[in-house]
C-alpha cells in the first residue's frame, strides 16, 4: 500500500441509539438511505443523488432519487428542523402553496435532516429571468405578481414567513400566470391572525429581498448600472401589488338597500381573481344602508369547477383557460346539433376528444419538456394570438408549428416555456440564440 496516499475521512455517524426516523411516505428506497451518517458524508457511489442547482442556502441541501420520485434533503439543527417540519405540515393541511414535508430524521448531537418532496416542473427565478431575451423585461411582471399573491395567501391564513424572498421560492407555470411556492419555512410562524405590523414587516422583507434577487440577476447578466433604478422600482411594486390584492379581499363596502346588485358584482370580482366565497354577511345600518362582508375561501374557484366537471386536478390559472375552452366546445355542439348541450353534458366528450389528444400534441411540440395540460394552455393562447394577427382562425397546426419552432408571438405567456427546455449553464437567450436552439433536436427534460 502506498504510504503517501491519504485515507478518506471516516463518515461521522449519529450518536448511538439516538436515531429517530419519521417518514410520511411508504418508500423502501428512502428508508434504506444511510440516515445514521451526516448528510455531508453520504457516499455518492452508494446514494442515488441528483445534481440540481440550488440558490444560496444557510444549510446543506441535496437531492435523492428513490422509488421513482425525487426528494430534497436539508441538513439542519434539530430544533430548527422540528419547527420547519411542523410548519410545513400545517401549511399542507391548510392547502397553501408550499413544498410538502415527507419526513424528519433526528440524528442526535443536535443534527437532523428534513425531507421534502421535490416540486416537479418548477424552477428558481434565475432560470426564467436569465433565459429570457434581455429585451423582454415584461416577464418579470408575472414573477412579481406571483410573489405578492403568495404572501397574501400566507397572511390570510395567519402565516408570518419571516424570510420571504425570490431565493426561497419556486415557480411553476399556471396557464398564463405563475404560481409561487414557499420552499423554506425555517423562520415561519403560524398565528391565529397577523397584525398589520407583522404583515408590514413581512412585506418590507419581501421588497428588500426581491430587490437583491433582481440585482443578482442583473449582475450575472452584466447589465449596466443605469438599469438599477428600474429594478428597484420593480421590487417596490411588489408592495403595491400585495396591497391592492389584500384590500380587494378584505373590503367591506357599505351599500344602499336598493344597490343589492352590487353583491353579485362583488362576488363576481372575487371569482375573477380565482377565490371562492364561503359566506356572505349583510349587516344593516340605521341609515338605510348595509355593510357587506364576504368570507373568502381558497383560491381554487375555477379549479374546483373543472374538477367537478371532469375530475381533472389542475392549477387555478389553467382551470380558467380550460373552462373557457370547454364552454366554447359546448356552444359549438349546440350550433351543430341545434340542441341545448350544457357544459356537464359536453365535458366527457371534450376531455376525451379534444383535451387529451391536443394536449399530447402540444406536449410533443414542446419537446416533452412541459406539462401536457400547460402545453395545451399554451397552444390555445398561441392559436388565439396568431388568429388575431391573421384576422382569421389559423387552426391548430399553425399554433403547433409556432410552439415547436419557439416562434410564438412576442409578449405571449407561452414564451416562458423556454425555461423548461433543457440546457447547460448559458447566458440570457437572445433572439438569434432562440432561433438556433429551435433548429436543434429536443433532448430529455432536465429538472432544475
């Protein structure tokens, strides 16, 4: 044996007899992982790690394939891990947009590993902002809307985030908008109700951290300093977006008794935002007026409707688009058959004859990198935009070709599908590079 060779450092086992493994999933592959060893010392030749880029983190995060699923493992001090595990389980029970806790491993010596389900078909903010052409800054807007909406949803449920930032969030496409997901709850607290001061403190943190995240991307893209004021203004706009949505949901208008039609208008406005209504409360005043209080439920109004009609479980933004397509299909059947065909009657036929085959065609046009339902939503949007330009219906084939060639109209939400296309580490995509990529054969999707 070569005496000059350096022996590898031995793995650091947890304190004997102190391992406490709690898993919420039936996964033999997860159970078989070397939980007695510190996460930093797991052997890459024995553990099925997946290399996925992560943003800056105070703690070690690694990803593991087990039983056909992908799991995120985070090394934490025991007290913090226990708290985050409890918070994530509470967020799941409240159906809030956050990663799902799958397990907690207490290793002793104040060390623990938090296990969460990897959020499929999601990406970090850098992936979207660094991959879109520099001349398309409008794609920052859906990101900011998603952050504001996420914070409103958390605050309505009494959740103080404490470290809200772009870096602690993942994003997924939901129709023509983005859905933001909380992925780091280390500093989160759950209260019966948040005070205005708590909400403002969280909002101030968000604005500051969003500014830092946008400046980080600007630095990576080597954007000129003259762009910085615009970035700060965009970050500050998150507060405006948050306040507008919060006030809409909390509004208690005072109406005259003769203005009861405004009740329907208020409910319709909430439904347009995707929120269902739990209860309507009218409190009469002494001056021929009444105060309208509406108990707002989860933001799943259209998603619930679509599920009841078809059994599909999709995002709220996707459901709005699909419901419109379903109703248009039912209307077309009425014209062709001269019969009254309701959406519930048309739903099975629409699902089997329209949605499923067309979503797979759109999915294939995008190289298999996008969720089929989202791909169909993109197909509908692109077909409509191309038809508007042509002043006539261009048909599905033209829309599929536009998706396949990444030649969708400027400003289209479908352009964000470029974030799903597999690449290595590359700079922001220019129009020239986009055309070059569209000429290359599609590869298997890569999650990051």
